[in-house]
């Protein structure tokens, strides 16, 4: 496990966190602007000298003020990717990558070659930064960080400066890093779609404090954290393609607790996928309905009920096997149906988004 326990006092803002995170996968640090996401990342990197506490990454202590340990930034085996690619404009891509390699405490050209191959930038090596698109620049910046063979990769909203199309271009490369490198990452974001596609662990921050932390599927469906408020409230389900309906161009995703039909976008039987179900697309019935256009129906148990952003609305957490859904319904519907914790109901899912 990573252990990050930090306190940083500033005028008008203070950061106080105590996190235990898995040493594998992507931990997304999520929150609105000013919640302390980037400050937390900078503290882990050692870029905030006034921060006190303890930083232990994969068993290696980078900071422990009680023991007088404070590893300098340049000696911490980390890669850092900023919002802007920050490439040297007077160098071509190859020279930018070589600069990252020089910085490594254990330089090996094969690590750079692997990064170039992994991120698909081999045909960009002779170009200057001004000849690259925003997505290409970020892929080069990530490759430069990987060339140092870091123990931990820090990414501070690396897609924030890109338009929607470019973001969709680079997300698969980030998924590839997660699935093939198995390099732990701390990834700062305020975009719900990035959370859905990338996160294994989710940390929700507000006003310099951790509001929730845990497996992404569980945190996303909590009715008591800021992430559940707003149009993006919803659940993330992991499953496998169990059936393909060629006639209607549909694929069935089986998961622990049920199955969902989604449009077939070239999926294959047995393929692992993630699907996102927004709370606004889930309704609740007391019994299985018939003669309805809604194709995705599943039995669930009400696990919790919470107030939504507007007093007329409520968020209901439903447990389907080991999986969870969120439903946004009116408070009047909760009263009329007599919904209560522990009650067996049917979830009706009107729309499902395939995120992987």
C-alpha cells in the first residue's frame, strides 16, 4: 500500500489528508477547482517544502518528518506529467525524450524504446513540438516521464487543455499504460468520464479534505459524497461480453448481479468491459414490468436513500448482487412507492454507456 499523510497550511487554505492507497492501478484524485488535488500531487512529489507528514510509496519512504527523512525531489523515482506538455521547443521529440532519459537514476535505452512503442510515437521523433497536435504533445510528455523508469507516475489533469475529440484520442493510450505497464499512477481530474474509464481507486476531495476513498465502483455509488451530486451521478460496472445479437447489433454484458444489453461496437465474446449507468437513466418498479420498451430489467435491493441537489429529488442506491446502481427519482415517488432500505425492487435501466 501507499501511505500518504500530509498537512500543509496556507493563508486561506489548508490541506490535511491521510490516505492508504493500493500500490497497483490508477488512483484518480477527483474534485472541483480549489479542492487541493494538484497541491496533494505536488506534496507527494516533494515540490511543497512546507508540507509535513509521511509519504511511503510501495514500501519506500520518501518523507517521514517524525524520523527526519525528506528525500529530495530529484531523488524520488517518479514521473510527473503536467496539464501542459512542457516540451523544449528548440528540441525535436527524440531530444526531448533523451533529456528525460538523462534524468533517470537507472538509464536504459530499452525503457525509452518501450515507451515510444507503447505510446505509438515512433513516427514523431524528428518533429519539433510546434508540429505536434495537443494529444501528440501529451503522449510525448508521458513517454518522457516513463523513460525515467519511475516507481510512481503522477499526472496532473493531462487532458485538461485538449478538446473533446483529442481527449477521446488519448484516453485509450492511458488505458494501455494501465493495462500493460502495471505502473501505479496518481491521476488528478475533475472529469467524470476520465474517472469512469481510468480509475481503479477513487479519492474525492473537497476543501483540502478527503471526502471518500475506495474502489471506484463503490465510491461512485455513494449517495453521501460530492461526486453523487449533479447530472454525472451514476454507477460503474465491470463485466464481460456474454452474448452477441447480430440481428439487432447488440451485445450482452454480464456482471455480478445481472446483465445489460448495449450497442455492439465490435465487441467480442469474453471481452472485459466497463459500462457506465447514469442515475437519471434508472427508474424503480415494485415488480417486474411487462410490455415495456425498456430492455434492461434486474432485481435489486435498496441499500440506501439520500437527498439530491434539489429537495424534489432523491438518490437511491440499489444493490444487485455484488454490484451497485444509483437511481435518481422524485421524493414524491419514494413516498408513493413506500421505498425503504432493505426492500426488494426492480431496476429499469433506460440507457447504458460503454466506456471501455
